C-alpha cells in the first residue's frame, strides 16, 4: 500500500484526500518508482476543479505528472533503467503520481544528472522542456530575437527567460503588478512590463525599435491575446500554452486586419511524447544545468501531508518559481527560491 492523493469529486483544495492505495507490479514498458518529490503545476489545480482540457476518467481520481524519485522495479521490455537509478518523471501521460510510489511509463523517465537531488529533479524538467520545446524546437528562436513572456514569474516563465538568454534572444517579461518586477529582472529579464501601469504594445514596440517581438509566449489567453498579437513582429509567432484567464480566447487576426501573424497552441506533450524531440530537449537542459546557465527555482516546499495547502498556495499566485511537495525523508537539499535565497 502507498499513501496516495485522490479526490472523489471536483472542487476546491479541500476535496483532496490522502488514502492508502495498493500499488501493483510494473507492466510491460512501465517502471515502479519510489516518489521523493512532486512538482506542482497549474494544470493539476484546473484538473482537480474540473476546468482542464483533460477530464477525470472516473472517481476517485488521481493527480500529478511530474516527480523525482528512485527506480524500484522495471517491467518487461524496459531498457536504460534499472533498480536504484535516480530519475525524474516528465509530463507525458495521464495524471497519477501524487503518491509515495507510482507506476509510470518508462518513456516518461529521465535520468537525474549527478548532483541534482529530488526536489531539484521535480522542479527543473517541466519548465525548461516547455520553454525549449515551444521557443527553440518548434519556434526556432535565434540570437537577436525578442520574446515576450506572460506569467513570467511562473516556473515556466523563469525557465523561458533563461532559455532565451542562452540562445542570445531578448526576454521581455510581463507581470500584473510591480511586486515581482525586481525578481524578474534579477532572473535575467531584459525588461519588465507591469501591465496594470503600462501599455504592453507600446512598451514592446519601444523596446524593439518599433519592430515588435518575434515571439510571444502566453500562459494566460482570453481577450488579452488581441493586444499581445499587436506586439508580434510581422511573421512572428504567438504561442498559447495556457489558459489562466479562464475566458474565451478570440482569434485576433481578422480584427487586426489579417497581419502576417502565426498563432498556435502548444503543449509539453509535443516534446515529451516524441522520442527524438525529448532527446534533444534533455540534452539542451542538461547542458544548461552543467554550465550553470540553468537552475531550478523553488519558491516553497510542502510535505505530502499538506497537499491541500500546497494547492491553495498555488491558487493564490504569490510564488516566484516552482512549488514542490516532498514525500518521506529522501528529498532533502538546498534550493534557490524566487528571490535567490537558499532554502
């Protein structure tokens, strides 16, 4: 039996329960891991509330697709992993790893680089794979390009700042209030637009000499995409990778006079479920970690017993970086929080 987070109905954080659930042996292509740390994502909050693009197949339902731990057993046909390997799980399958032990597809596992403990291993891959996958692998971002980042204080936003810097691009972060401006500049943003005080389009055009940004990487969607589209340079791309607004998202092309604008949705599965793309993405992130160009940014950790509080904290939107839930005593380490302090 393993302590497992489940919910029996859609609702707020209070629907989350920790229950003892039997864990079977890994099947063909599967690996059983001891989970030491879990990376929380906004998608799980939406899924728990019944507002995500994926719905629960049945109740009780489970959560989670990002974790770090140690391999305990491998199923038939699994190669490249063996008992005792330190690994990270990347989102590439339906949610199920808020638990002490989890069965996951071997295709969703990455070896943890030496020196990367479980908390860091649960915090680093999803943000950097998301940013790299959209902007570099799909978008082809190059040196000299400008990228506008919404929700820039999220773990993905911070990873996108560093990803842009690494390829020589210019990251412009947006944030609703000025509370996180200094943290974003410290993280490497070339400029920060405070949307409650400044016009995004005017500021982006001023910062780019009137050209606009080659890329906009938007986690919010909703009516705001019309203004974001105005900030895109001719032939540039507006990526929509989240829907935090919860509002209907219009197609802005016709309202803006049919400009030379590329607009597309993006999900991490475009990288994590395609072996060649995942191989390139893993190499890109691992090399960034090795050189110090990349690092996991952990805002706060919660023990598994406080999973509901962790969800409430995420919903409050105060974090800068990743929220990680620890399981047992195997995830101890030192990590950088959103302000650069060691926790």
